C-alpha cells in the first residue's frame, strides 16, 4: 500500500469509529490529550443521543487533565460507557469511575497513584501551587468517592500507597460495574449510582 493510501485508510478508520461514537484513550493523559478528548466528547454529544463508548488504556496522567475530562463527562447530555482491557493508572482512574457504565476484561489492572504533576519556580509560587494542587486533589477524591461509594479517607490512603486492584477487586471496590467474560458476573444495575453515603465493603 502506498503511503497516501495508508493515510487515507487510517483516516477512514478514524471517521468510521467516530461515526460509531467510539473513542480511544491510549497513553498518558496529559493536558493536551485531555483537551482533545474533551472536544471530541462534546462534538459527539452535540451530534446524536446515543451513548459514547470510551476505550481506556492509560499508564498515568496529570491531575488537571483528568479533572478536565471528568468535568466534561459530567456535563454531557448523553451517557459515556467506558471499558478497559489492559490498565488504568493514576488520576485517569477517575475518568473511568465517573462513566455511566464501566466494564473491564478479566486481565485488566488498576493502580491508584499520585498524579504526574510538577512545578518549577520560586518558594512563594511553590507554596501557592501546593495549596492549589491539594484543593484540586480533594475535589478529585470527592468526585471519585461519589462514583465508587468509597470514603474519601480510604481513597486518599489508596492514592498515597499506590494500591493495585485486579478486575475482580475493582468490581468489589465500585470502580467498575462488570468483568467481561466472567461466568455469572455480578452486574451493578445501571439505573443509578450507589449511594456515596453507603460505602461498599472493602475488597479482600
């Protein structure tokens, strides 16, 4: 296949997936990629009323990037269904958690962890950045608590320790609703989220 033909095939595939309302989020969720994803979600939201499917495989990302995608998903008028067959790590876990329907393959893995954020500047600016970062992290944890039913204290502790969950543990944790391909899988009803004031039992 010639180079131009290859580019046309790639473009046709991308257009076909968008027409099917499918988006892929692979690689680190940095601020640039988060902005692109937010725009794509809003464009699909304005198009039709069918759900959007988001495939996620993310080794990490920035807190601001994750929050911007979370805020966008919360504002959409159509539901977003998320699925992962590989891994979701760091603050990107929040993107998965806030989706309307959340599934994962039996081999998927999840890891809580500190966001990939950094700062360069003087002492005064550093202190202000630390305060702002703490406020954003608290807002992130509050939204994650609503989505999973876990307490904020539990979530802060799991982020601090970088806790790993396999698919079954993520199901019990409230991070996903279904493990795909699992015989007799327990599926959480999709008519509403678990009351955040009634946390789920902790995973073993």
